[in-house]
């Protein structure tokens, strides 16, 4: 029995009694409602190097994404079978993935090729967009609840704020005609800001669950840095 687990994720909202863990050779679903017991499991491909595990927020707790080598595998937790494979999404190892919280089928990935990519799971042969936002490995990518904004963190010691409005949920909303409203300059698509307060590789980054403009980053030397999205960017988005 394999007990060493690389990643552990608690269930999403509405599925707090579940947990998933990712080991070197297996994906395990756990029941933690009353104690801890293994619910079901499946084996991963041999010589797989699993690196990331994320719940799909649009699946009612029934699907997770797993980053293995250069691929992303989507597993249905009801059958514990892989239902979709995004093959060779990066030329080197995939380090992380995240699902768009507002658009079903959309996700982002990052990897050792210094790139962040955006995908539609239904058409996964080519990325929707590729951003070269780091000069070394990209370890983390995280969507904001305002899904045009994302954070990436890399071994170059940088945290990058991305703006991708063309793939955001608001791009689907009909435009309101208001002749009295002042026309504002739209934010550029791509890299908005770079934060270089770290002196070592940045391995993790996360948005605050209570303040959508606040985020934290953690580097290899143990430094935890808190930052805010600038007021100019914030007001350009919300006004």
C-alpha cells in the first residue's frame, strides 16, 4: 500500500466531506465526513511524475485535474477513470494547473518551459493562448474570482499579474450602451505587473478568499510576501 502522497486537496464547496490525494503511482479519493477512510482509488501510468492536483469547480465535486509529466489528465471521481487527456501541453514538465472559476471547460497550465498556457478542454489540441511571462520554470498559476486576472510564480523569483480579458467570463456578457459613461482606456492583455520582492524561487502563490485584490506568495527561503493589486488596475476593472 502506498502511503506517501505528493498532493492533498480538500473537497470544494458542497463537498467538504471529501478529500483527494495524489501519490507517485495513484490517485485516491477519501471520505473524511466521519473519520478518514479510503473511498476509491486508481493507478496512474507507470513512470508518471505527478506534480499538481486541482478540483474542477464546475463538476459538483466529481472531477479533478492531475498534472503528470507534460500532460494533464481529467479524472471522473465516480468511476475513477481518466475521461480527458490534454497531451503534451508543455514541452517540459507541467508544474501546475488551475480551472477558470467562472467558465466551464477552461483551464490554465504552467511548466518548465517558462510558459503559461490557456486551454479549452473540449478542443485540447492547441492552446487558446500562450504567455511567456517568466525566464525560468513557472511553478504556480492561480485564477482570481475575477477570472481575467491570474497570478503566476516562478523560479526567476518573480510573481506576475496577468490580464486575459479575451478569455474571461465577462467577454461573453453583452455590452451596455451608455452615452454618458466616460470611455476608459482598457487594460492591456498579458503581463500587467511584476512583483520582485523575493530573492529566491517562488514556489507558491494564492489569492485571499475574502479580499479579491490581496494575494500572498512564498519563496524557497521561507519568505512570505503580501501584495495588493494596484488601485489603478482595480478601479479600471470595477468601474
